[in-house]
């Protein structure tokens, strides 16, 4: 059974930082690219960052230079370090592997 579990969300002031984690089980992690999505209140879920099986990350412009994506193959974990957070970063963050999604973790950035 494939399972993805996000954690690390919370309430933070504008300019602050959070580190999200995605624990992956039930699939061959080292062969799985992992994506992170952001769903702002009332909006569609959007892809914001991806990491390939060799650890190469890609980011959308809105998070580039603020967010850093990494993976730990030994622990089957993916991390999203979020710095310089803005109120528009508020929303639910999801990780995805293949067709499988986590339940999401809420991030709220106060102004």
C-alpha cells in the first residue's frame, strides 16, 4: 500500500520559515520523482516544486530562491524548506508520487 504523509505545517509570520516533510512508503522511493503542490484557499491545486530521482529540483518562479526541495533516499523522505514566507503562501501543501497523494499539511502565513 502506497502512503505519503506530509507534516511540518503551521502558523508563521510573514518572513518566517517552515520545513515540510513528506514520508513515502509502499513504493520504490529511489525511482520515484516527487512533486509538491500548493492549494491556496478557494483556488486550484498548483505544482510548485519537483525533485527527480537523482535529487535535481525544479521550482516555479513564485517560490524559486525561497524554497528548497531535497530528498533522503535512505529515509524515504522529501523535505521542502520554505523561507521568506509570504501571506500568499498560505494554503495546503501536498506531496505526490506517481498517482498517489498525501493528505496535505496546512500552512498559514500571517501578515
